[in-house]
């Protein structure tokens, strides 16, 4: 499909979100087939699949951070996103308890929006490139916090005290207690800093005068991107019903 420029909207942000949501739907279809319906329960452990899943997560969170720069009603939007996240948790507990979700990506994004907007005055004083760089480095440093260590992504440099992981109510921060399980888990540590990275990334692009490339549009993808929250909420129940019909679970 040919792309076309737009003079009044940064459509390419929606394009990126649309591409990510398509990839996510395909991934969840595979997850339902191989894991939920037990065709190959080790599916999500294969290195290419792990990389695929991480790419989707990174894309969503970074684009969400970028998008906050344009939000006029960030607190209202964050409340809506958080409520949708709670709805996902309730539905997972009621219908697929084996795949229960606690503090999934919607709750992360909703909380990150509140925190970032609250810090906006402070962030405005930070040079964009410095903010982007420091945010990414802290993200890399804290990437292993849910697994009890600090380091550089999966490289362990410092083990964290076990006492930090003794309270089940601290899972949302990144300190899951023993026995905690969530099929979709994105705690504030480390993922809040990837959101910060996206927020500063846009400001860096803008400061460098490179924002014009984001006016490129791919209509089909940007349409999907603009309706990503609705698609996110609807796709998994539909996929589950389709798979249940195929595998004879009705």
C-alpha cells in the first residue's frame, strides 16, 4: 500500500501501534492454540517466540510513551485504561483462571500515564536526549528486578534481598512473592522506564527536527492503531471462542 503524507497529524504513530496490535493478535492466536489448548505447551519458551513477544511489548509501551506527548486528558485516559485492565483481570479469573492476569500491560500503561503526567514539569527541564538515554539505562538495569536481580537485561550483576519479595501486594512494583503467577505481567519495574524512554524519544525526535517522517500514513494500519484499545479488549475472547470451537471444547 502506498503511503501518503498528512499535514495535521502524526499518523505514523498510529501506524506503528496498528502493526503492533496485528502482531499481538497473531501471537495470542498461537499462544491459545499451543499453550491454552495444549498443542505445544513449550511454545512461548522458544527463543524466536520470546523475541517476538518482547518486540510486541516494547513496541506497545514505547508508542504509548510517545503518545502521551499528545494527550490532552491524560488522567481521564489513564483511568479508562486502568479500568480496562481491571476488567481483563476479572474476565481472566472468571473464564480462564489458569491464565489469570494481574497487573497486565493495560494497568502498566494506565499507571505510567499518571506518573509521567505528574512528573511532566520536572521532565520538561531535562534535555530530551539525556532523558531518553537515562530512562533506557535504568530500564536495562532493572529488567531483572522481577527475577530478584539488578544487571544489564539478563546479565546478573547484583542479587536483590529476598525480603523485597515477601509481600504479595508489591507485585505491581516488580517484587512478586513466591507463588505469584500472571499470564500477562508488566510491573512498574522495569517497564515504567521503557514508557519514559518513549516519552523522551518523541521529544528527542522533535528537538532534532525529524518529526516530519511521522506524518507518513498507511491508512489501514493507522485505522487499526486508532482503535487499538477496543481491539485489545475484544480479540482474546474471540480467539478463545474460535479455538474452543476448533478443538471441541464446547
